C-alpha cells in the first residue's frame, strides 16, 4: 500500500504543497477559482519554520493507533483500512478540540470547510487526498512537490533507497553523495547564521 | 476465561472491546448502573445547551453488546465484591462469578454540604438522565444557580445561559476553573463570562437551600439570599469504590493500581475515574478523572487482563474548553507550589490578542502548560510532557508564536 512519505532534508520551504492541498480540497478544485470561494479553502499540510529557518511539511501521520481517534468525544474519527487514512467526520465533530490536545504533531486546525455543513466550524486535517486516490490520482502535495520532499510510495521502497544511500556512504571510495549541493550549502549558511547570532 | 467488568462507561467499554480483540473466546459480562448504550458523558452539557440532540450521545452502535458477545447487566449497581470466592453481588442480590474482574465504576458527584440539598430541582450534572430531568424543569426556571466553578459547573452555567436562563455562578475559589488554570487565566475567563451576561461570584458558598417541595432560594454563608427555581451542583466528583473490601484491596483517593492497571489483588484491575496511579507531571499517585485517560486506561487494562503485559507510563491531567470565543487548554502542573525549588515558569500575556501562554518546567522537563487562545498545536506540548524527556532546544522557542513541531527536530 502506497503512502505519503516525508523527506525533510529535501524541503526548501516553498509551500507549494500547502497551496495544492487547499486547492485540491476546494469546491471547484482549481486554484484560480478556489481563492474566491466561501469558505476559503485551507491547507491540511503546514510548512513550519524549523530551528534554522528551514522548511518542514508538517502533515498528519495517520498514526496507528491514532491518539486523536482515542481522544475524540463523539467518535467522529475512524480509519479507512484500505489506504490507512484516519478520517474526521465533519457531521459528527463537535469542535471540542480534544484532538488538538492529543495530536503530538499539531496538525489539526479548526475552521469552516466545504466538506462540513455550512457555517459549522470543525476539526480539519489531512485525509490522504482519499477522494483523489479513488480517482486514480496521487495526493496533491506529492504531485506538486518539485524537490522530492514528499513522495507517494511503498514504505519498503523508500526504506530500501535510504538503506542503499547509507550503504554507499560507508564505502571507502564514496564521494559526497549530495543530490542538491546548492541547497545543502544554503542550509549550512542558515544554520551557521542562526548559531552565530545565538552567541 | 470469564471476565466481569463493573461499569459501562468509556473505560469499561474500551476494556471490553480490547478483551474481545485479544481473547475471541472469553466470556465478558458488563455490569452498569446506567441502562442503555455507552455514551459520551462530557457531551451531556451540549445536550443541556441544545447544541446536540439525544441521538448524538451514544458512542457505540445499537448492537454493541450483542456484536461483541457481551452479556450486559444494566440498571444495576454492584454492592459487594467477595475476593475469596471471586464473586460480585449486585443490589438485587445476584451473584456473578469472575476469573478476572475490572472495576471501572467511575466517580460520583460530591454533595455541596448545604442544608435541604434534596429539595426538588436541585441537580447534579453527571448522567444523561439528570440532564433530561433538568430539561423538563427548564421552562419554569427564570433564575438558575450553579454551585462550583469547576468544569461541570462551568459547562452547566454555559448550557443554561444558552437556553436563555439568568445564571449565577457561585464559586468558593478566587476565580473559575481554579483546578485547571492559574489566577491570570482564571481572571481572563471570568471577564469573558461576565461580558456574556453570566453573574460570577467568587469566594462564596451556599449554606442552605429553601423552598416547600421545590427550591425557591439559596442562602449564602454571608447571609445573602438568591432567588432560584433551578440549581446545579458542580462541586467535584469522588471515585466510586464504597462497595470494595478495603482490607483486601488497597484504596487511597482512588483504587491503587500498578503500571498494568492491576490492584493489590492480582485478578482484579481498575481503570478510569475510579483508578489511581502515578501522575506524570506530579510524579506521585493521583486520580485524573478525565475522558481521554479513561479511554487509555480501559485499553491497557483490557490488554493486561487478556495476558498482554503492556505497561502504562502514568496519567496526565489535561483539559480543553471553548467558552464563547475563548479557548483554554491546560495540562500537567499549571500552578506549582512556591516551595518547589527546581521549578521554572515562563509566561506571557498579550491583552490585545487576548492570548496567554504559560509553561512550567521542572529543571529541563516540561511538566505543565496553560494556553488561552492559540490552542491548536497544544498537543505538541502535551506530548513533550508525556515523553518526560528534557527539552533539548532553547526554552524561549517554546514560548514564541511560531513554535511548531519542526522546532523539535534535531537533525
């Protein structure tokens, strides 16, 4: 089963994932018209600023077991087994924020949404673009990410790739296996700048 | 294996489901003093308010007991546990044998210790049926009194106010939610309530109620009188374990359990409001009678009873409440004692944005927080407390408005 996997070291903080996510969850499905909708569509992935001003796409991990599911008072949270997607039912949700208190990653937001009854503020979080997956598409954030910080693949495939990278780096003849030297330099400069100003 | 669960609240319910998952063949009996399906107790205040209908309260489907092969014994309260013969006895004197017993009896509301508390139209707000009784009286009530400034009192006052009744909240402490928040947040909350038309009196207590058969007035300890046609007592709860043989089962405020939810009798477990184990923030035995703990403890009890020795790290007090436009989230130790020497408190109030953020550290470990507004990512802090790990980044960054999960990533 494919799932969205995050490779934080590759994120450049461009936030295109946020825009694509919001557009994918709009009524019209297109960015151009989404920005004029009421309620205004909002992203389910949140690019947070890290310690060295680097970006990080913070999204729901669809935990198993899910702390939000256990904490939910009215039982509005369930799991779609086929895609391992933890889903919040906007009709049952009572906007109590118990899930916010339980989520270790802080990925849940509360607002009106076209998926919810009109005028009702509900808990909103990543739904693995389950509506897109059912149409044979991949999650919007993955589709738009240019740097490979978000991929949609079997976990075992991604882990094998990582294992190979690390194995290669152990080889005596291994050169710098840097895929993006310019960006690695930028990150190093940001980190150094932050550490220097902290002194 | 014959499992008996006393209590059909959420702890008992989740325990039953867990038992069934790990032991498909064992027999499970659930005894509960409330008839009907397991329901969400915290939501009864929404039912009082009129925000949800009765249908929203059950947390399991109609065929819950049947589908899991559970034998329900409902509308019955257990009066005795015979640990030598491994039997429990209900009020109608029926004995039920067990191999393993779970006590998930929850807690009962504490009386206000005022005279004439048994007059009609004075209610606790603990059960769905109590709220149903309140609703029948509402049309004739113009003034309501709520005794207690804790979570139940708060929610009762809010619900009654939304129903168009004039409500006075009578609080003994200097500010509302004194068990959850500190003085600063408490006063912010009090102002929100008063701006919305709630009458809040602090530092007061009711000494007696007066009326013929129905309550008409309350007399405070300072002699003043308040007219009321309805009163709700929210003076706290205490664990329900009167029926236990105290010489056989160790009981403190709650039933003492170990990290496997086991009592001093190895075949008897306890979970939920009735159980007492180590509080992570306080580092001592404590009862945290809140919904999410009952869920977690019910599952852990079920696993251990079915032979899977999963260990519990300890409980954590926490709460989130939305009142009108103000949100409050708290966890752990929010008001440390001034004698605690290794405690560091960081706090910031922004009156313009109506936000408050308070973090409490014991050396380098986060042990408590209180947030007024901007609560959405509070769970990151809850998880930090629960991890019991030292905070490896600058503590200041936890206070900053841009704090988010990625700040904690150290690679």
